[in-house]
C-alpha cells in the first residue's frame, strides 16, 4: 500500500495562490461585452449623490444610462457636464468583478473642465496633470469600501486597459482609458 505524499504548508499555500490567480485571470479575461447587463453603483464623495444602473447589455450601451452617468460624473466645482468614455465604465465593472465586491464605488473625481483642472493644477503643488484625461472624460478617481486601495490598484493593473495611478495616502486609485502605464 502506497502512502499519499504529505504536502507542506508552503506547497499547499503556493498551490492555493496559483489556483486563485488562475481564477482571477479567468474573471479578467471575460469579454467586456458579455450578453449579461453590465451595471454600476456609484456614490460621489463631494456631492453625496448616488446612482445605480445598468449602462450596457451585450455590445450596446444604453444612451439614457450614459447620459445619467455623464451628469453624475460632472465637474463638481463648475457643474459642467462632459462626455465620459463608456469603456471607462467597463473598466470599473471588470475591476469590481475581479475584487468580488458589489458595494458602490466612491467617486472622488470624474470629468473636469479646463478651468477647474488649471485651478487644481496650480493649487495642489503640481499633483494634477496639465493634459489630464479627466478633461476628456477618460479618467476617474475612485475607492471601494472594504477593499484596500492596493488590491483595487492590482485588479486594475491586471486588466491592462489603461493608466492606473495609486494614491495610498489619499486612499484612491486613478483609472483611465489612455495608454497602459502606472504611477
């Protein structure tokens, strides 16, 4: 009679981590335009507003939902509404699937008009980019209650869908639809 080999704790942990990584990879590899409706829940940290809606189903985005999201993510200083890149919503949706948490994203910043961006750039010690993708509706700064910002960053990086900025002191992650890069 042969005995089964006894696995060390290290080997068991390594295999568990490998299985978890493969599972996470499968979630991240899901097609962005799957047939199921894609939805988001957001709360704005500056306005206190909340929104929860399905913004797309299959390959089609819902124009009414996109208009509502554009308004929700308006420049909270000026009230100016920009047009948000819908693939940014897909990034948020996929990050949420990857971390496995269904709570609303807390939005720190969405669209910014040029005057607001200039004011923030000159008043924040250079922490705001002159050509920020927030100006084009292609960037968002978020956190997710119950999820460490490092975990949120890692999930966003795994997507390789755009830029990911990590701001641990301020407790948020920047996501954008620009080229893949990190800071």
